[in-house]
């Protein structure tokens, strides 16, 4: 009945990003508290069901006590929640969603999502993105890259595959061509809606190499379930080699040593 | 049902003397009790339809795509039947993604707007509230009748979208733009049906508020009104204030779809390989704000009537006053107020300004406090009781831990850093189903067993009721708890075939367990349906007050005649005077003279 590679996993997948550790710690803390509250509450609940079941001739208790004490759990929970927000919620959210690392230290990649693919645009060795124009969009040019723009000559466009170097921030500048999508990589513990007519951003610093799946986390039509990709986190050398190979393929130069060697590019 | 003349405040505008025709009495009736029962039967039908849809979807999710050794010539019995019945929507018995999305959108829409809300608010609210406040009917009986028929028309229009080209709406019950604007024609019908359904709700909300404020009988101050009525009052205010926003938003979506406007369409949007023909300049996020401004209070509309029911059933079956009446009512009002300032916790990752998240996290975590308060009071209501474990009480009791799980799982979702991982995953689905299914819906099943004797003059069979109870609550836990694991692992929502994404494989096994639980749950509803109809003729006959309860709905015949009370009740005390020291019985009804 069950296929071989299907599982019954219970918890988080492998953490890969620099902020995953903090988020996982919070997730676990929250759940320990939630389970603790539920267990204690349930024990009292079951106790009441047994101790106070109806017995012949016995009535209920009319006068109640402890009205003020009943506010204690409410107060404790409110205090715990406010502590969580002030100590962790605001700082972590600010760091992940607003604290984008400086662009000079990061790999910048543009993402143009569409029904049903992820189009990534790298600036190439010159570090500059070529202009995009919606009127140039076609099947062979999904992001509408303007080939008359000199900055775009060395841009690398990949579909569904995002190669990034390990240990360095990657900043995704994202928009959608059509409907709302959501770029999700579970191992990063982050996701972000990709909205047409807007630019949203997601940054991450992967801390280990490997292949991690990109999924779409906002219903985007019939192909939503098939809209997948992969993030390939590579060592600096692997990434540099990959980038050279991509540029060589694009510009048609057999010898990629003519092209500027740094993967980061100059700003 | 006898007509009665001996009561003041009798609603104007309907016949007194003379027998009524079948149509006037049972079909186009202005009597709140008939209308309540009409709503009840209709909403149960919609719930069954919604359940059928999700059952098909769960079958698809258990084995979403053919194995390597699949032979299309040799379909098994189930797949073969499905392929035959549903044609190319389920080719070889595997569901096509567009049909999956259609069933998904319809399941959500039907269960919420045509199922649980009409059951909790319009069915039980209509039947019970006038009785509990000692009124002969609702303030506006004809408006009441109109609400029901508009709801029925809205539901039929919604289902008729099946016949649109490309079928049912398929953009989720949330209908996010621009997907919903570019979607096939079924979505236009969704917009129209929602406008109709919302109109029905708004009429109902007005009726409830006016009735509770103006038609309470002598001695029934607001402070003596049962918790169920307070829950319905807060719910009606939520509906009245929040629904118009979605009605407006749906109208704007309709205009974008058929009139070429661009409320939700940004500039230079593509549609396939061409530019979408609209001026642009609109905002997709606007739809989300308008939608969630309603849809968040809507979840409290789903919840509060159920909390009200649970309060009534617990008071009656513990034979002691409810703990913290004022705290419960105050918390319900606070939930109502706060529910208007939490909506954007559905939008943390939408692209809205990220600093807004902090505001909404704070309000969202704050709203958990009154919910905890109500749950604490209901728990403490058990202390010192003499608990009777009949079928309605079993459902009411199970509501407490089930809502507990649902509410607790809301915390990592409302808290933005953890929502970064959990947004749009199965964790969300597990969370809200816990609150709505073993939470609200189970409470409403309890309400059915509880108020059936008043509606029909007979009890439902308690043994069948207990079988129904266990075969409902246990399977529900095996369906929704594994969703928390799947979501924690990162499995996204609304995937017709999750196995196409390798990161979902480690949690796919749970979907098979869930399917078996769904089948058990389906079988478990058979005793309920049988019991409901069988007891109409064969249930034990009851008098006015079979549960020995104190509230006013038990101070009139079962079923009550037109006009309800033989003479207007006078209330002397609060609603939960049980086990009063020195009184000869363990209950002291509200209207009993001292």
C-alpha cells in the first residue's frame, strides 16, 4: 500500500540557512510549551470527568470560588506571548525579512516567476543586470531580456535551477509575470510571495552544500503542483566553474578565461 | 401547531385564525422554528456534499500518481469506478490537477459559507434564540424567511458553477487575485453566489441583533441572557460589520472579470504568452486585505456559536452554575472586537510592508487570551459538578481539548518567525480543521442531539449517538493530527500530487493513514443520519424539559406552538441556577416564581 520512498516523518527537515537554527529553536520552544500546556490541562480535565461524575443523590456545587485565580492562566499566557514577541519575534523577523545583507557582499539574483516555472537571472561577471521588457517575452526569452542592452550580454538565465555559493548571502529580487506565486525552500525556513506588479525580496546564507527543493507555496493554477525547482548550494570553486561554463555557453566563447574570473563580479 | 393569541408582542404580518396551507406552514413559513429547521436540513446537505468532495480529494492524495508497474488496462475496482463516473477528470482513476483545484475551492467555500455558518448561526440561532429570550418569534419574520430562501438560491447558484465551461471555481476558497481574475468562468459564478449568500447573512444579522436587543421578555436583562444568545449577538455584529467588505471586494473581482476594470490587476501582467488586456494599475494585495478583513472575523463566526452551545450543554449536564458567566461573555465581546484587527496574520508573506507584521503578531497573540479565558471557565465549570455523560455532553466535552489543540497550533502560525516556515503548509490546514471540525462541527452535532427533543418532541437514540460520537471524534484526530507533521516538514497546501516534489515524500505515508480515517469518519455518520430520521417517528416522546434545564427554551411545549409561549414568560433570575441550596430540585428555571 505504501510506496518504498514514502515516510512518516514527524518534524523539521534539514536546516541549511544561517537563520534556520534560531527559527528551529523557537519552533521547538513553542511546541514544548504548547504540549506542556495541553498535557497539564488534559490531566486536570480527565480528573474532573472522573471526580465529578454524577452519583446518585448528589448535587453539584452552587457556590463557586476562585474567580480571580482563573485569570492566572490567562495572565501567564499573555506574559509568555509578549516576552516571545519582544525577545524573539520582532528581532528575528527584522533580521530575516528586513535585514538584507549588503549587496556588495552578496550574490544578487533576479527571480521572475511564471505559470509554472522559476526563471532566474544572474548578472554575470560584470555584476550588472540587463534590462527586461515585457514586450520581449517569448518562449525562448522567458524574462524578456533585452539583447540590445550591453549589461545583459553576460547575464545568465536559468529555469528552475538556482546555483548559489555556500557561506555567502544570496539575495533574490523577485517578481511574477502573471499570478501570485510563493518561493519556498523548506530547508531555509523561509518563503516569500512573488507578486506581479511588485518587487519582493528574500535573502539567505546557506551553510552547507547540497541540493534543496524549491516549491511554490501559493496556489497559482493547474500547474501549481508541478512548479518545482532546485537550489544547488556549491563551494566557491564549484560555483565559479559553473558560472564560467554558463557564460561560455551563452557567449559562445570556447575559452572562458577571457571572461572576468571573479564569480562576484564588480559593481 | 396551535395558533395562540394570548401574548403581547406577537409579530405582525401573518395570519391568525384559520388553518394554514402546507406550503405556508412548512415551506414558505415565517416562523423562526420552521426556518431554523430548514436551515438545519439544508446545511447538513451542503456539509455532506463538501465532505464527499474532500473524500475524493483524500483518495487522490493517498496515492496521487500511478506506480511504475501501473497498467491502465487493469484498473482496480475503486479507480475503475471513479474513472467511469468522472471521465477525464479522473483519468485512470487519478485526479487531474484542475479537478483537484475545483474540489478544493468548493470544499472550502461550501463547508464555511453553506455548511458550518448556516448551521451554527442560522439553524440553531434561529430556532433557539427567540425561545431563550422568551420572544414569540424573531423581530422580522418575513426578512427571516427571505434570508433562508436567498441562502438556498445562493447555494444552488454556487453549485451550478459545475456546469460552467471548465467547471467549478478553482482558485481556492480564498480566490486570490490575479489568479481568480484570469480563472475560467466558474469563478464569475463564485463571485455572484458569494454576493447572494452574503446578502442573506446580512439580513439575518440585522434580525438577530434587533431581536436580542428589543424582544427580550420581562425580567430578561442582558445580564440574565444565556451565553448562547450572547455568542449569537457578538456573531451577528461580526457578520454585519465584516461581510459588506467581502461583498464589495467580490463585486470588484466580478467587475475585473467581466467589465475590464483593474482593481486587482497590476500593470503589464501576462496571461499565458500575451499581455492581459486590462489597463492595470491595480493591486493584487488589495484583494487579500478585503478578503481577510471579512474572513478573519468569519472564523469567529464559525467558533462563537459553537462555544455558546458548549456552554449551554455543559451547564445543563453538570447541574451547577457555569463558572465565570461574566468572564465568558466579556471574553466573547473582546474576541469580537479584536477579531477586526488581526486579519493580516494571513498576509505576513504577501509582500505587504514587513513592519506591519509586528502589529499583527501582537494583536493575534493577544486574541488568544480571551479564547484561553473561555476555555478555562468551561473547564472550571466541570469542577464540583455532577456530570451526566449523555451524547450531547460527550460532544460538548470533546470540544474542549479539540479546540485546545486547534487554538494552541494557532500560536506558531500567528507568530511571524515561525510562520515563515509554516505559512501555506499543511500545518495551517491541521490548525484550522481542528478548530472547525472536531471543534465547531462536533459542538453543533452535540447541539443537534441537545435541541432535537425541543424541535421534534422526541429524543434521538442515545446508544446510536454514542457510536456516532466515537466514530467521529477519533477518526477526525487521525485525519488532522498528521497534517501537523506534514506541515512541519514543509508540505505545501493545495498540491494535487505532492509526490511530484521530492521534499514531500518523507511525510507522504501519513496521507494513507488519513484516507482510512476519512472512510471510518464517513461510515460513522451513518448512525447519525439514520438516528435523525428514525427518531422523528420512533424516538422516545418527551415533554417540555427533558434535560431538566433552566433556560427558557425548555419552558414551552416540545415542539413549541406558533408564538412559542402560552403566555409571555417573566424571568426572575440568571440562566444557570442549578443545585441551589434549599431548593427541592437541582434546577431552578429562569421563569419559575420564587
